[in-house]
């Protein structure tokens, strides 16, 4: 076996361990809340040696940041597909509802991470990526920055309400509200665009 193959093998093993630790972090948050994220708990859930989390992530914040970035990457893939859909507004509405209905616990864990980032300045850039990605999509439907911000806040607020009330929003009603917001600026003037 050559040194290059051994290095590649170790690198692949390390990447698998990191991925397992990130997935385990989200599971710990889903089951017990963010306060229970410790190196020990995460490695236990991941089924890895006790030193693994500390080896790959120096601090808990490093681990939480990696989980936030992973969640953003998953969302970014979905938003790219949504932007390419024939009806991106309806595609967004359906994705939001399906994402919530398919894995409510993971959705809750991601929002808990976002709220934690609000209190942790080092994590805010990772949390902002979701807002930036969503705003980029919404800005293709309206050029008014205040309206873009309002639609993004509506989307996040709707998901939080669904999590608290344990009720799933109706995709058609959600799409209709987004269209109404996109075609009228928040100050009431029509923008003439609407996804």
C-alpha cells in the first residue's frame, strides 16, 4: 500500500467521522436540546471513541458551527432546485411543508441552533448563510429589499409557529401569501413582479 493510498484512506475515515459527529450533534439537539451537546454525548450517539469529537472539533462551538453549516448546505441544495422549478413560489411552499412534516425533530434542532447562534457571535456568520441563501431566491421575485426581508421573516416565522403548535401549514395558502407579499412592497406599492 502506498503512502498516498494510506493518507487518502485516513482522510476518508476522518471525513466519515466528522459527518457522523455532525449527524450525532443534530440528534442530541433533537432529543435533549442544545445544552446537552458535549463531546462525550456526541461521540456516544455517533458510536465513536470518546476522544473523537475533541479530536475533530476543538470546542463545542466548532461542533455547533459545523452542524449549522451542514444544515445550510442541505437547504442550499433544495433552494437551487426550487429556483429551477416551473413555479418556484409553490416549490418553496411545498418544500417548507414537506421538510417540516418529514423530519420535524431535525427542523426543530436546526432552529434551536439558529437561536443559539443569535446569542453566540462566533456562530452568527454560519447562521446567516440560510438567510442569505433564502434572500437570494426571494430577490428573484421582487427587487424591493424590505419585501425580501419580510418574506424571509414570514417563512422563518411560519416554521417556528408550526414547530410550536405542531400543525402543518397548507402549501397553497403559504404560496398565495408569498405571492401577495412579493407583488406588493411592504409600504403598499405594487412591484409588478411575483415569481
